[in-house]
C-alpha cells in the first residue's frame, strides 16, 4: 500500500507521511521554526521577477556576512600571532 506525501501531495510514500524532499523541509521547519516562515514570506510571496531579485539580494547579504566574519577572524589571528 502506498500514499501521497502529506506536504507536497505529489510524491508517493511507502513508509512515512513525507517524501524525501518534504522530509528535509519538515526537518528545517523543526530546526528553524519561525525563521522558515519569515524566509518563505519574504522571498516567495511575490511576483516571479521580484523573487529573483530578492533571492540575489539575500545571497549577497549572506556573502557579505560571511566575508565580514572571515575578515574578523583573520584580524583576530594576526593579533594572536603578534602576541606569540
């Protein structure tokens, strides 16, 4: 006996309520709860062309955060090296 995935209602499931992709989504919801809903609202609830712009802006923001973090770490490493 098989069933349709409870979340996407497209994929066939044999041993659980969720297909493999939806299980990952469910796991992210369990981990990040409200943040998942915020991201979905900010990014996906808009017109397709604006979705692309928002995705690019979010990626740019994440890259800038990581870049800042790496610069901060390099600065800290230099300070530590000078002390030695």
